[in-house]
C-alpha cells in the first residue's frame, strides 16, 4: 500500500516536471509573433520607438505597457481582443491620446493603438462623414472644409474624433459632436462587430 502510494505521488511529480519542459513559459515576443504575421504592429519594451509609442498628451502619465499593438483594421482589433482574452491580459485602448485620465495607456498590459485607422469618407451630397477611430479632429476638418463643410469638433485639433464627445465652436448652434452621430460600428469585447444606431442596438446608442 505504502509503495503504491509513493509510486502515484512519484508519477504525478514526473508529469508536472515533464509538462514544464514540454511547454516552457513563452515570452510576449513569442506570443505576439502570430499577431505580427497578421499585419498588426507590435512594439515591445526595448524596441526602437517604444517610448514615443507609449506616450500620451498628458506627460504626467508615464505608463509602460507590456506591448503596444498597432491595429490598422477591424479585423486587427478583433484579433487583438481575442489575443488579450486568451492570454488574460488587461488592455487599454487609445484613440487620439488626449484623455486627461491616462486611461488610454496601461502599466504592464496591452495597449491597443488605433492611430493607424485614420480613414475619412466624406459624403458631400448627404453631408455626412465616416471616420476611423484614429482620426483626429484637425485632420477631419482639413478634409471637410475643402468642400465647405464642417462637423462639430473640439477646439483643439489633435483630439481623437471617434468618441464624439466634442464640444467646439459650432456647439452653440449644433450641439456636441455626439449629438450629430448617426451610426457606429462597434467591436464588442468578445470580438463581435455590430452596428449601433437609433434602430440597431438602440440601448448602446
Ligand atoms: C489640450 C486639450 C484640449 C481639449 N479640448 C477639448 C474641446 O475643445 N472640446 C471637448 O469636447 N473636449 C476637449 N478635450 C477633452 C477631450 O475631448 C477628451 O479628453 C477626449 O476623451 C479625448 O479623446 P482622445 O481619443 O484624444 O483620447 P484618448 O486618451 O485616446 O481616449 C480617451 C478615453 O477614451 C477611450 N477610447 C478612445 N478611443 C476609443 C475607441 N475607439 N473605442 C473605445 N474606447 C476608446 C480611451 O481608452 C480612454 O479611456 C481636450 C483635451 C485636451 C487634452
């Protein structure tokens, strides 16, 4: 009985040791190599440009993300979110980086940077514009004013346009930027892409 018991214990210990050798802990560089293959820019501590890439407008905020994932498409965002969920890593999302709270960066987690998604589609006949989550207000104005049109934006030109909180010079006449949004494409935390408007998912609008 006693021998059998120590035999079981011994084989359990061996199993743990073997599995530790077969699956050594992977570094974030290894873990994120799949993301790189899919075109997501990955900047890790020590990489050239890391300190610039992690900086936000408020220089009092000095956080050091474990990795900065530069997404250039909805598919990239979905992949980055799946990765964060799988690896159980905390995330921060950065639009224009002008938030006062410092919530658009993170210590030790993954920063999803949307700066590369700065596409603007202007529909002059319908007087509407579609913007990516990396668009800044000055860039947006530069495009719309070339057609004598202007959205309500913030008074500062470097703020992310995507969240549409903006209160600017046109607000007394037309309300805030958020009052003028007609439709949003939203990637949920589980990676699903949904459209949000007064008709679709009105609870999120
Ligand atoms: C110098 C200065 C001038 C300002 N002037 C004005 C003004 O005139 N009018 C005005 O209304 N406001 C003004 N603000 C405030 C500004 O609009 C807000 O701080 C706004 O939240 C900044 O947005 P951002 O995308 O640049 O910031 P970020 O720091 O990138 O984001 C702010 C927050 O939103 C989250 N977030 C950003 N993008 C997304 C996304 N696509 N999906 C999910 N979460 C996201 C971030 O995680 C963070 O928590 C000013 C701020 C500064 C620093």
